[in-house]
């Protein structure tokens, strides 16, 4: 019997001994209910969406640990996207880099959704975040709009097929932003070196008790917990068993180990035909926001092309590895901002944790 089966059996025994299957469902919630919840969060925009629907689409953006680190404030003809300091992850993101990249990703979703529904506008940097200023104009819906509701981070093994050159060109074009550089790595030698950096970074992070405590705070071990919080990393999305929160906490402490995670990352990267690295010309909030916009457009374009993506940011998050990563992509002297794997398909089922809007 493997450890996963043992955990499921132990959890089931504890609950079924008390009040049977109904007690288990009460403790962990229903995947059917979770599916309906996810469907509401990712429902297609109506022809004339209100501000809340636009914000809902904005909040489907990528963000570290799915912390939803933003606040949306609607005013007269504007929406401000501001950082939520209570949702920072100070261990993995001590300088707020990931937070402001996340704001940029949400801003790009908002811009696409607003323009597609007849509310084009301009994005402005504010003192604290980003402001979208509405104007009026014809509806301008492109392929990236439909991709917003479908985009997810897929960390399963891919099928290993190469991405056509035409698709790589489309990804580069979609992600083009002033002062942001995108480096696509497809040769196997450099992909292998990227794998080594990811594994090195993952090993260092998982050896850090503070990192592990912070990560655990954002793991949701069952549908009930995921729906109640509307944030975090739903463990079932990465193929782990559904458990009551108390039992999940215990399982995390006992069985979440670097060796198994490193093997999983090695398989994932080995099956990926390419890796995308985003870099900005400067290290400040304005450039990090622009990185988020570029990264989000890349992920949406990939989704529209039927490609899968996942974040493998360990060499960015571990400061001692950044210079080696920058040298690997031929950009010594710049700080790498985001690393993503990409591929033409996946080999196992995976569903991204649901995100919710926070106004």
C-alpha cells in the first residue's frame, strides 16, 4: 500500500467510524458543488457585463500561490487595481515582485475584457497600483478574450511534442511589451540546465521551514475549504487526495518531501518542449506590472492555440540562482522575472484551483 492510499484509508476510517459517508462529505465538501462553483467563477461574459463581471474576469489572472493579492475599486469611469498587503507572501516574495506581477496580469485581463465589451480604455500606473480609465468605442473581441475563462496552470506531464514555429512567433508577438524581454528556450541542452536550476531552487525552498509554513497556509485540502476561502492551491488540482483540513495538515507535514517533488518537476520539464523566461530592463514596480501584462498575454495566447503552460519560478524566487538563470538565457545583468514551461498537450488530468473576485 502506498502512502497516498494509506492517507485516504486513514481519513476514511476516522470519519466513517463516526457517522459514515455523510460525515466525510460534510467534512470535505462535494466535488460536484466545487465544479459548479468553478463554473460560476469562469462563466462567460454577457453581452453587456457590469463592473463586477469585468472584475471577475480580471481576477482570473495568474497569481502566486493563488493568493488573490489585489483589491479592485470602481470609481467614475475608472477601476483601480491595488495591492492587498494582507495577502502578501513575504517569504517567497520579500520585495513584492510577484505581487506586482500579479497586478499586471489582472490589469491585462481587465483591459481585454473591457475592450471586448465596448469599453476600451487606457492603463495608467498609479502611486500604489494600476488604474484602468474607461472610454467608449466599438466592441473589439479577439481570441484572447475566450482564453481568459479557460487558462490554467497545468503541472502534469506533457506529451513532449514540439511547438510549431508559427505558434512560437504568435506567442512572442502576443507577449511583446516595451522594455520587457521574452526568451524562448527550446534546445534540449538548455532545457536540461533549466531543469537543474528548478530542482536546485525547489530543494532550497523546501529545506526552509519558513517557506514550508507559508506554502502550507495557502494549500486547500478539500473542496469545502477551497470554496470557503475562494483562494489558495486546491490540492486535488495536482492529483493529491481530498482530505479533511486537519488530516491534510498532518499529511503535508509528514509526506510532502523535496525528493518526490523534484522527481515530479524533472518529469514535467523533460516532457516540455520549451521554456519561456521573462525579464524587465529595470527592477521596480512599474516594470514588474509590465512583466505581468506580458506574461498574461503569453499564457492567454498559448491557451488560444491549445497549448499548456505552468509556472516554474524557483530560479527566480531563490535570489542566489538568478544570475545563473540570467546567464543561461544570455541576459547577464538583468533580473529574471517569470519562468514558464509550455507544451502542446498534457498526459494526465489536472484542474487549476478556482479563483474568486475580491472587490
